[in-house]
C-alpha cells in the first residue's frame, strides 16, 4: 500500500489459491487509499493478456501482493504490465523464489529483476523478503511442492516516455565558418625557398668547403695523442681499461695476459709424463714420444691431438 497515492488508478492482479474475502478486503483498502478521484481494477494474472485495457492506463500495478503469492510472472505478463503502465508508472511484484537456480519453475530473485529489465522497466529495486505466517508458508509449500521458498517484493518503473515514441532531432546542416589561417610573410618565405633553377644560377656564390679548413686541420695527428687517458690512475702498476675502451688498452692488456698464460710451462697431471711410456697413463697424449726433461715445452701435432676412433 505504500506505493499507492490518492487520485491514482491501480490495477490489482491476483492468482493461485487466494480467497475471495482477501481480495475484497484488499480492494477496499486500496479504494480508501486512492479516494474518490482514483479507481481500482482487479484482474486474474492468467487472463491479463485477454483483457481490453488500453495502453498507459494505470499509475500502479500490484501483482502477487495478496498472501500467499504463488504467481510466477512470465515474460509476456511483464511486457503487458509495462504496456498498461503510464510513463513513470510503478509496478510492484511479489513472487516466490529460490536461493539457487535448479532448473525448476521457480527462479532466483536476481533473475526476477533481470526479467523486469527485459520487459522495458527501469529503476528496478533490490529484492525485499516478505514475511509470511506459518499457515501461509504451509499453503505455499503445498501449492508449489518446493522446499526453501523465499517470497520477495521487487518494484520497477516505466520510463518517462511511451514505448515506441519518437522525437525529431534538430540537426544543423549549415556550413561551418572556416577559421582563416594567418598569412605568411612573403619575404620570410622567399628566404627559405631554393629551387633547382636557383642551384644552376651562376650568380649564386657558394662557399668552397676547402676554405673552411686551415693548416692545423690538414696536419696528420700523432697516434700517441689519439689515445685516451685510459687506466692512468694513481696506481701506475695496475692499469685497467674503461668499460667501453676505444683506445686499444683493452686489447693490449688481453695480449699481455695471453702471453703470460702461454709462457707458463706445461704441467703434467700425474707428473710422470717426461719419464717415458713406461710411466705414462693410458690416455697420456705423450705416448709414443721419447722421454724429455722435466719442464721442457713439448709441441704436439694435430694428428697426435686427435683420437684414433
């Protein structure tokens, strides 16, 4: 009853096992609420599509508000409710729902709200649970044969415009005023213009590039002066090249390191290679060679470094 105001036209939809006394009492309360300027109409929800009510007739549509509510509103019923409502009219629905969708006849409260939106209604409210007496709960369970039923109340409004209405758009096809670009200075443009014809003109004096170089620029530099001061720190004994060395110090240091490594005498793993084959291992590369002095540098040929297999 909170959604009904004086002077409004109300449509009351009922269905299921609702007693006639409850319908009469509800209609009386609604008639008192709307007053003499308003009116109340009653329809069975299953025969709503067969009624001859005109479009945009009612300010408020109440469906399933008489306990116990057993009506499950189909998409066609909700679309018809949207057609009967006036622009900005309000629809209030009470419907039994379940907490989880099990594929049965009942649906969740979220799906009821989605069905109202698909019917063209807006401003769908949150589902509000309706309290029922124990007797009403037993009747509802007996009529639907489902456990865990939760009756919710959801309201929605019709948009402020009529379904299928149109409005003319004001479109301007006049030409837009073009913004004038600032004019360029002709003298400034001539300074930076140089065509192929101008390049062939003998009157143009071009600077000789050889005149831009003096005698100091033509002298060949000393290679020592081109070296960067790389690795010249306080400690002159240890020189270190820069990270991106380009003066040749890095290559010089690498060459010194290679010479130091190659100058080291060859060392034996077992220490007996110089004694001869009788003291050498089975995999010794010196097998077949004569004995040599300890520490003497021995050079192996490519054939000796390759395996027999």
